[in-house]
C-alpha cells in the first residue's frame, strides 16, 4: 500500500512518461510496460510487468525524491 501512495504522489504526466520508458532486454529498446504491479523498493518503488511489444518481463525502479 505504501508503494502505491508513493507512485500516486507523482504527477500524472510523470507517471505516464515512466510507464512508456522501460528498458526491455529482449527488444533492446525503451518500451511501454503493461500489466504491472507496484512494489516497495529501498530507493522508491519498483514497477514489475511485461513489455508491450514482446511480452518479456520488464521492471523499472522509480527513485523517490527526498
């Protein structure tokens, strides 16, 4: 629940940019993450989901500003 609060505290446009800029090791490019969950991470939050293009598992750490 805390991770979700951190995620929702970011402006909507920033969240959209982050969702659309996740590296996929299969596509070797920045892709859009789909079907993701938000979990706590020591640096902020972690988005874990799938690549929109190929379905490969992808993740992105979103660092919290202190």
